[in-house]
C-alpha cells in the first residue's frame, strides 16, 4: 500500500487540529450565548415576580385586593410576550393575563411543602414556539385581625400561587441561526486550514525537495559530491549529515572495490601472461621430455600462485561476513614463533637474515589461524630485510594484554602509507613482491589476512616505522585477565 504524501498528511493534521480547536471554541461560545439569553429571560421574569410580590404584599385590605387585577394588568404593559396568573390558596383566580402563554398544568411540581421563598423554574414548547417561566408562592398582605384568644397571635399570611410565562421563541430562532452560521464558519475554517496547511507544508518542505533533487543527480561517477549542510533547517540537518556520511562510506567502498578489481586484474595478468608465453614457446618447436616437464613445473608454479591468491580472497570474504570463528585454545607463543623460525630458517639463511626471539607469553587463540598470521608477518619482514640484518620477535604479557611485535630494519614508511598497509593488494613499494622473489613471495593480501585473523580474536594490529625500523604489533586479550574474570571471589575468612 502506497504511503500518503507527507504534505497531504500534514495538511490533514493541520485541518483536523483546527477543526478540533474550533469545535471546542464554538461549543464554549454557543453555551455562553445560550446562558446569556437564559440569564436575560430569568432577569426579566424575576423582575416581574418582584413587582407582583410587591403588589400582593400591599394588598392588606379588601379594597386593595379588589384593585389588584388592574394593578397587575398595568404592570404587564410593554411586555407582549409575558403572561401572568395569580391564584388564591382556595384555587380561585385573582388575575390572569389576556395574552401570552402560561406554564402548562403538567409542569413539574415541587415536592414537599412550599415556602414564601421557593421558586420553580420551568421551560416548555408549544409547536414551534419556546417559553420559559416560573411558579412561585407569594404572601398576600394580611388584613388587621383581632388576636386569637387561644394563641394570642396574629394569623399567618396566605400564600398565592403566581405563574409567569415568557415567550423566548426569538431567542431560540437566534440560537438556531447562530449554530448554523457557526457550523458553516467551522467548515469554511477547516477548508482554509487545510489549504493553508498545504501551502505552509509545501513551503516548509522546499529544502527537502531541493536536497532530493541534488541527491537524484548523484551517481557512481559523482560520489565525491556532498549535500550542503550550512543552508538547511536544523530539523533536516541531521538527515543531510547522515546522507553525506553514507556518501563518504559509499565513496570509500567504491574506491576500495575499484582498487581491488584493478589489483586483481593486475595480479592475474602476470601469471596468465607467463602461462600463455610458456605455452607458445613450448609449441613453437618439438622438445624433449625434460623440457616439457620444466614447462609444466613452471606452469604449476603459476597455478599455485593464482590458487593461493584466490584462497586468500575467499578467506577475506568469509572474514568480512563474520564467518571466520577461531577455535581458541591455550597457546605458548614462544613455541609457535620458534616453530616458524625453524620453517623460515632456510630462506632466511639464504637471504643472510638472522631471526631473534625475546620474551615469552601465552594466549588463547586458534593455533592454525594465529600461525598463519605470524607466518605472514615473518615472511613480510624477511622479504624486506637486507643481508646481514636481523628480524626480531618480541613477546610481552602485562596481565591485561598480550603483545607480539615483529620488527625489521628498513627504510622508513610514511605514516599515510603505514595506515594503508593492511588494505588488500596495497604495497608501500609497488616493485616489491612481484614474481622473481624466492620463498615467501606474496600476493598483496598477507597483511589484510593478518588484520582479519587478529580482529577475529578480538585483538588489533598496527604498523609503525621509526629510527630505521619497521614494527608490526599484534595485541590480543591476555588469558590471565580471562582467568581472573572467571575465578571465584575469595571467601571472607581467607
């Protein structure tokens, strides 16, 4: 399923957020307006109730009660939507307005006895019209009466039932129109928010589109190009930095691949050319069996050289993918080095080079793999040591690390070349290591294999050149540190 556009997603999120905000604001505004109208209605109705209460309180004589309807009718002048009814305790109607709508008889009644301060607010509808009103008990003025001979108190005042109704249809019509306009405004605002969000997002993503265009122009021939990091927003600067870092890694990988491909072609061209030339020479004239045997031996030497190079490349490929796993065991490094001295003794003597071992150390390593790494270092040292000089191997264990140092006298190697000695097919002196060397001639992969083997054991290897000596130092974890970490802690009583 195709992912939606980032611009569309951000625009929709912007619109949804705006609508949610407007809904909350609209609901608050609608409630506030409705409450305002309700307070206005209650204020108007409450004002009339206070007027009626005042008139009833003044009705202390029969004449005052007789003039009460006229006074109440006059109080309703100017209020066409207001209705009033005053009912005596015995159920008789003292006054009822000729217009307006009174609270219905089915209006909810108060539970329990009424008091002079109790008011029951009611709302109702009649067809398309809306009303709000109240029902209250109002005391009527008490006429002068003689004292009760039994209680010696004046009789309590009577409570009339007052019902007031107010037509609020105009308020409901206003609220309906207000809600309709509010909904339309929110829909319009949502559309504008989506459009504005799209425009803002589109403008905000302009640097990303520019970077995308620059990245689209990159190919294998332009891996050295980099995206600008100074003119991009902070939000995508980390992306640009990571992309440039990836380009740097790709450039380095492509360069190494190109170098390796060129070196492989160069290394294979020499033996193949030799085989071709030898075969052509052998075919030019008839030869005896010894001469053909010599040609076959020479061809076999070239085949072995190519086979060794292919085997080394396969080993490095397995190491690159983490498939080289040492079968580690305890090794006496002095014994391993002395065995290699015995192996290289004839070749070293032929070149006039002496071998010297100092120190002792033990390590946990794969014997075959470590022997191969040390063999490559020794053969490399012997090959580049002049007659009458000495190759030294120094062993040291400081309890934390084991160091194996192979050093030989020779011309200094610049630091920039020393850092590349462990690259495949790299030679500080291209003239060295070609065909014509005696035993131990290499393919340019020996030091790369050393690096892979040492790293597979959790160690490191480094090269340095100073004071007329070239030194290769292999560092491995000490077996004493491993044993100390596995040993149980001593008890408190010892």
